[in-house]
C-alpha cells in the first residue's frame, strides 16, 4: 500500500489537515505529522539548536514541537521509518502565491519532500472571514495527488496548489507571480514607553501576467504551479560571467 505523509504549518489541530488526510486515504495509508503550534511564515527553517519532541496524538497522528521541515524529517526517520510515496502539505488557511512561497511553512513541507526525492505538493485555500469550507480544496488535492502518484514529475520538482473559495471553475497550470513588495513595519509603545514593532501586511501590487498563479485564482480556477529548489538565476549566468571576467581581479 502507498504511504502518504501529510503535514502543514497550521498545526495538527487544524481542520484543513484533517480534511486533507480524509481526502487522501482512498489513495493509501495516511500518516499526519504536523507542528504542535502554528508555524506560519517560518519558511524552510530547520531546528538545529534544541531537541525536538514527538508526541503521538492518535492513530497515525503525531505532533512535533518544530517546523514543517522538522516534521517531514522526523516523520521519515522515526514514524514511517522509510521514504513515503507522497508528501502533501496543507490545507493552508490562505493562499501561498507568487513571492510568498519563500516565506511559507506550507510550501516548506513540500519543498523538503522534494529535496528528499519524494513526489510532493502543497495545498492552500483562499482566506475568508468565517468558517472555512475545505471540501473543494481537499478534492482538488486528492485528484492531483492521484495523478502525481501515477505520473511523477521530474526529480526535485513539486506542486504548489492554490484553490479559490467556493466551487472552482477548473484547473490552470501557472507560473509564480511577481509583485512590488513593500513590507509595513508598525511601531507601538509598551506601558513603559519603550518601542516595539509588528511586521504587518505589505502593500502589494501584483505584476500583470495572464498565466500567473495570482491571476488564475482570482479568475476562479485552481492554480497548479510546478516549483523546484534550484534558485540559480540561469538567465543571468552570461551577465555574471561577463561581470566577473571584466571587473574582478584576483590579487
């Protein structure tokens, strides 16, 4: 039977991870290993300076007091004790679009799976006010997971899936959007008059692109973006070679 590892950055108590695990069970044996506490916007962090605790919560449900990246590694080394056939991270409460993938703990879970050679995907749902309806995102995740198991992607490639609220119109294969990002840092004062700071929502102006993940979800489609860990700017290699050869002298 196929082994499927499910993680997230919202914590093991999140309704999104429960809905995701339920939707994936027809495809194989599902194990949840997720953070004890919410670990949003933590990126691809790995805990190296303190020990990690693993707690069994229930049948095939475990909690780790660490990051999503920690969870994937602890799950493989100590829970499943083998590489799974699939890693799925989510369902996140809120999209992970464009440049935001670099901050996302949800993305990091799938990122780590891809680094370890496992077919992987991250799933995020549009943030709304009030109760979330995870069923459409869970169904989309199960559909794409089944396809991914049957036809794996090239090595070190994983899927970033973003789902609009409500009933999606369909699927679009997309590219990562770009935006003009300005982070807002708000200053406050504590009762003793000392300054402290909150990093707040940035001012976002998305650059238009007909095939972007941002455009797809705002048109009502499930966005499916292939990502990979290679951050090399291949298109800039020639420019860097010219810069290096013409301007740098080894003394």
